[in-house]
C-alpha cells in the first residue's frame, strides 16, 4: 500500500471515532454494577454462586470459630487470623472469629469455599483504601457490616459503539 | 571514539577492540534493563558496533520467585492463587494445565458443562492477554492510539470474565474437578453481545495499526525467523506459527472439548515482526469463534465435582500441556500420595523465547530492538517463575 493512501486510511479510521460515544467510566461519580450479592459458596452442593469477590461479610450468628478459613488462607496470603470476640454465641464456644488483613488478602475467595457453615461470604465492596496499614485490618465486628456499595452503571453496546450507562 | 575513554570505568559501558588502523572499533556493551521501561524486569546485555547489534545476551532471573518450590509446601487447592501470579494477564491459561494434571493424578471426573466453561474462559482470557500485549507493542512503537483502543476493548472482555468468575484479573476460577461457580443466567446473552462487538472492533485495528505505513516500516522484514530456525531454537506459540509451522496444542493434543469445536490454526510464512504481530490478531478471531461455539454447545448440568477439602493425589506422575496465549505451557506433576505435590515443574513459553530473541537480535539494528523484543511475546515474570 502506498504511503499516502495508507496514512489517509489510518486518519479516516481514527477520525470516525469523533462521532462515537466515549467509553470511559467516570469513576467515582459512576460505578459499575456487579451481578449477584458477591461471591458465595454452597458447601452442601460443593459449588460457588457467581458474584464479585470484594471484601468479606461475616455472619456472627453462624460462625463457629472452626478456623477452617484461617487454615485455607495459611498457604495463600496468611491474611486471616482468629481473634477473640466480646459477645458470647452458643454455636461459638471458643468465642473466636476471623479477622482479615486486606493488606495481604488476594481476594481468591478460597476461604469462602472452606467455610462449611454459610458464615463467610464476599461482597461487592472493593473500595478498601485506607490511610494506614492498621486500618486495612478488619475486625469481626467490621466484617459483619453490610457494605453500602451501590453501582448502577454497566457496559452498553449498540450501533454508537460501546459505552457505560445506567 | 577514543575521546570517550572517560566512560570506560562505568560498569556496563565498555569500549573494546581495535580496528586495523589502531583506532578503537568502538564495540559498546550496553545493559538494557533490568529497569528499562521497554524490557520489564529483565536485562539484555547488548554489544553494538555503531548501530548494529553484534551480540545480545539475555539475562533473566530478576523476578524469580520459586513458584515450583512453593508448590511443594501447599496442597492442591492452595496452589491455585499463587500459580496464576507469574502471568496475571492470562491467568486461566497458566492455571489450565495444572488443573488438568491434578485431575489426572487424583483421578477426578469433570462435568461436561465445566469443560465448555473452561474452554470459553480460556479463550476470553487469550483475547484479554493478546489485547494487553498489543497495547504495549503499540505504545513501544510510538502508536498511542493502539495503546488506548486495545485497553478499552479489553474492558469488554474483562467485564465478562469478572461476571463469570468474580475477579477482573487473577480469576482463580479453574479448580480440579471443574470451575468454582456456574456462569450467571444473564451471562450468555451479554457474552454474545460483547464478543460480536469485539469482533467488529478488530477490523478497525487493521485500519489504524496493521495497514499503517509507519507500523509496517518498523516491522516488515525486521527480525526474520526462518522455519528451520524456529523449529531448531524451540520457538512456540504465535512466534512459531508466524514462521509457517502449523503447530497448535489445541489441535495436536486436544484437551477438554477442543476436539468438538471447529476452528483453524493461523499460520503465516514471513516470520518477521509484522507476522508475529499479525498472527495474534488473526487468532483473536478464532478465539471469539471458539468462545461463541462453546456458549452455543454448552450443556446444562453441574459444574464442579464435589471433593473433600483436601484432595489427595495417587502415587504417580502427570504431564499436561495446553496452548496458552503465548504458546505451549506444560506442567509436570509428581505425587507421592500426600495432599501436597511432591514436585511441580512448569515449562513456560516465555522462557523458550529467550534463545530465539538472542538469535534474532544478532545483526539487527539497535533501533529495531523494541520491535523484535515485543514481537517475541516475552514476559519476564513468567519466564523466571
């Protein structure tokens, strides 16, 4: 192909995009919506339920302090340590629950696969930035809080190209 | 050149050799890397005579992490997250042979639906990787648009991977016995929409990048690898196929359900940097085709064989290889009956491109180095493991 015609073709292909919608997602004003309520696992079936793998949620009324999540994490990120909780639960005689260090967690979700009591799941929340390393360590009480993440945008595809919209 | 004697004391900057007239011939030894923005964590010791590279000595090993040894201290499930770290852009590709090898050694059956999901995810991941690589290749040849377009279109496929697996990169989605979770109900429709749009977008890459005279000037006829050399030096993947060798593990040794899907192996005869950049682009069409076919043929049913928390392997060994985005990726796994593997050996495509790279850079111009280096599809972290 000749130099000039090749250049013109290149320019023409690029300038077509002046009329196409912009693809960029304007985070944090716009946030992506995820499918489901975060990654969950059904130990009876032995299979997971699709969802985003963000920060964990811990159900205090179900956690027995069996440490299986902590054992699963041992060879992976060593992010989970078992700590004492103040309140007494009848299914949790030892009174210990997982505390997760998000400075170490790799969000693989294998701790969720290890939990046999439906006590540890994951949520949509990925906005975990903190000012200090200590703030990245989530205690069992912090993990019990349901996150407020509300994403509404998703990728739309039509004749105008691909773009993010509600 | 004798006026540059003051630089002789600097490591990595040596002038050696005398010409016939007693003057310095001026062969410079330059270290490209390990912190060079164009090479990754990898050093190339390059000897140049003027503008021509006399010799290039690759020096890998800066990001060696001992993945193989780490495997011996973790059980079969715990190995999954760290084994995809060497190549996070193609995490399904690098995990695939490990999962196949564990299934063989522990004799785990795989549900039919899981096989289709795995093939589909592997192909989506192949496109994610190729786009990432194409973007970097574009920016290193000074083409900013070719950096932004693939990165944006990659988002469409990452969105699919995230919807299925829950993570944008490092999916940790494949497990021995299937996949972690079934794809959501809304997935097939969205996947079809995104993949078809992506296939249309690929045509525009040709207009702006491959047909661009500036890109062609820097790649056509640069770093030509002959068919014989490609075979003798052990090249693999798109590098091998760009030199005209019709070799693809998906066809040669089909794993999972590749033998039930209809696709072509892309080859080109030229063997230059342009062909090595063009073959992955053609392969993305095939990948989209495979992913769409897998979606179509996917049966319903379970996606994961229920295992104990700590599956044990039988005494024995397994060798499995797959066609990852960069070429043939193989795992050799030995088990002594414990929940942990006795030995895991990774054979990665990037490592096998090192001799090819040294061969191609010899005699090339220094300015052609980025074009040859990036066309090799070489990833230091994967090569060092």
